[in-house]
C-alpha cells in the first residue's frame, strides 16, 4: 500500500479542528488507526484515510461536514465496513467518519409497524429489540454486526425479499446531513417531526440518498417498515441437476407469491467453507438446491401454501425436469430461517480456505436470464480456478431477482487478488449485457455500468451530485462519474 507524503503541520491543524468538534479521543491521524480502515475483504486495493473520526451526534456530523466542505477534504461514511465492494475505501484519502457509536433505536411503533434507527444500529441489535414485539425485518445473510441503515440505503437484500422486496423499499422516512452541512428530512418526518411512517405521497426525495453509496449525504436517522412474525414456519426444499430446471421451478412457484424467501444456491455455495480453489462437484450430487421459506399465522394457512407448492412440484415433474423434493437437516435449515445468523453471516465460513478475500458480482437480473448468465459465469470462474458459488433469489413476483456469486480468494497474494478481480469483472460484463444491474458496485463495476449508460443518465447523475455536493467531497469517486 502506498501513502502520499503528508504535511505534518496541516495534519496537526486539521486534527485539532476535528477534535474540537468530537472531543480529543474521537479524532486522530495515528497511522495504526488509519490502517485499520484502509482495506476490506474485497479485491479493491487498500488506500489510507488521512484522519479517522468517530461522531456521536447529528450536530457533530453537521460541523464536520461544514469544516470538510470549507477545506475541501473528502469524507467517507462508515458503519461496519462489511460491504465487500470497497465502498468505504477512501479513494482520495480524507476523513473516515465512523458512525457505529450512533446506535440508538429511537422508536419502535409496534402498532403502526415501523421503527426509527440511527446509522450505527446493527441487524443483531434491531432483531433482538423487534423480537420483543413479535416483529421482524428482512435480515441479510451477512454479518449481524452490519448496519441496518447502510444495508437499506444501498439497496441491500434480506430474508423477506420475495414477500416485501428490497430493504430499500422498506424505507419510510430519512434524516440526512448534506455534504455542505445542512440538515434535511424526506418523507413524512419532513412535515411532522415525529411522523416517520411513509415517504409517499410526497415527491420521493429519498431517492437522492438511496443507491448513491454514501456520496450524496450522511443518513442520521432512518424510518423502516417492520412486519409481524407469522408463527407457523414451513420450508420447502428441492434440488435440480441444472440451472434451467431450477429457474423453471422458482418462476412457477413465484407466480403464487406465497414465500417470504425463495432462494436457490449452487452446490459450491452450499459447501462450508466454499471451496477455494475450485473443486469439482461429485458427479452424483445435484447442482442446485432451493429453499422456499413460508410463514403462516395458522396451520390452515400453512396447508393452503403447501397445496400450492405441491401443485407446482407436480407440474414441474410432469414437464420431465430433474427436480426432486429433498429433506434438509434441521440444523441446516436454521441457518436459513434464524437470521441474522453468526453461522451464515460469519465470513470465516467463506474465507477459511482462501486467505481472507471475498468479493461478488451481486446483481439484480431479469429472472429469465439467470440460466444463460450462470452458464457463462460458471465457465469464466472455473477458467480462473474459482468456485461458481452462486445464489438466485426471487423478489416480489417473477420479473427479476438476485443473481450473485460469493467468491472467496487469497487476498494475501497480489496475483490471486488480480485473478479474482479479473474473473469477477468479466462475469459482471456478461450480466450487464443481459440486462442485469450490480448492487453495491465497486468502482470497477461503476466504470462498466457507465460505459453502457444512456448519456442523459450520466448527465443527470452528475447534475444531482453537483447540486448536493458542489466540492465533490462525499465518498468521492465511488460512482465512477
Ligand atoms: C458474508 C457476507 C454476506 C453478506 N450478505 C449480504 C446479504 O445477504 N444482503 C446484503 O444486502 N448484504 C450482504 N452483505 C454485505 C453487507 O454485510 C451489507 O451490505 C451490510 O448491511 C453493510 O453494512 P455495513 O455497516 O458494513 O456498511 P458499510 O460497509 O460500513 O457501508 C456501506 C456503504 O454505505 C455508506 N454509508 C455508511 N453509513 C452511511 C450513512 N449513515 N449515510 C450514508 N452512507 C453511509 C458507506 O460509505 C458505504 O458506501 C454480506 C457481507 C458479507 C461479508
């Protein structure tokens, strides 16, 4: 990792100024602290921030932004840094702003089913608090320590996506500090201070801060819809020998909209840990496994869902596909139904054999393109000695869903890091050419997206960015514009 030569006098002045805002212990330019924020698990190469600051109040964040904007110092918001796309790596140095101490659950409205959280509230923390009220949210298959709001504002994915859509579709209101330091609100809380229930029917200004990877402002409070927990759980599991048969089953079942989560994983993703380097699947093992999680309020409701599922299975069997109904061990199902989970959220499961590297092409892809894209991904990844450890999940109906490969690799060895980057970017190009769009995209992906984009779209992005962030200090470089 290279570090630009720095001017100790300038540094000292800036540290002093930042300390005057957040307190002496909460701002530093110490190298060992900066180092800890210079890398993540992905193939993105490390870069050092110049300062690390921990904020605790909205007012502190406003003052930091006013100061940084005046001095034109980049600011990178950070909550847990688990995004695996280099999204918190400071492309141009500057202030790494760690928000994990802002971890209050401000409100749980158990009657109207929404919650209001600060950015440092983790999935584990909110799950525990909501459970007291028999409520839930779409918990990702990621680390329980990651932030609820960072996942939601970056179009993250949780375990209720088949029923309610992306976690960003659950956002009901927002409070945001702009790059220039002003405090704004969007959604109902903009009109009545403690009304956090809906972004509609106002103009959807929350879009100015969703999917922008922290490059348009710092979210300081987030309202999200939460949902009751129907107590009767039933998970339907099947296997298929090829991707086309699995797609056919999932598409058929998704038509009936009876699942909370409808996901399939390739044999390689079902292994703990994921094989690195690539290892051949045993010939007699199916290539795909699917679990369809359903939650019902009564046994009768469950039986009705079961009847629909059985009808779908019978139809698929009649088509002559390779689909087989399977029984999963209780323990294995827990990993899919008891989220957030240390078991599946633990990166050691993914990285054990791989020297700590993990990256993905994570995309929203038209479901009828899953099969051709997976076939190409498999070829590319195996050529690079990487596992085609792929997941497919349906979102709210059938027209698109998640297609993602979770790829471990050895980050300690530069050639292996580059090998992973090359393979993953190649996979991404195939997906983009088939109409897929990557979520939480690393900068490399941003370039590929923008190459294909309508010029008017890029112009609009630039204008919005310029309007909100005239000095280009908010997580600069991330959208590759
Ligand atoms: C093994 C594994 C599995 C995973 N599975 C999933 C999954 O199933 N679904 C899923 O969605 N993700 C998954 N992830 C990715 C990741 O865990 C989630 O995206 C997580 O919610 C990110 O939260 P974080 O606190 O780590 O965010 P960070 O990495 O700290 O930040 C993410 C982005 O948000 C920006 N940001 C942070 N705070 C703010 C703020 N307050 N205002 C504005 N911008 C901000 C940052 O600058 C950065 O661009 C997985 C990760 C791993 C390692």
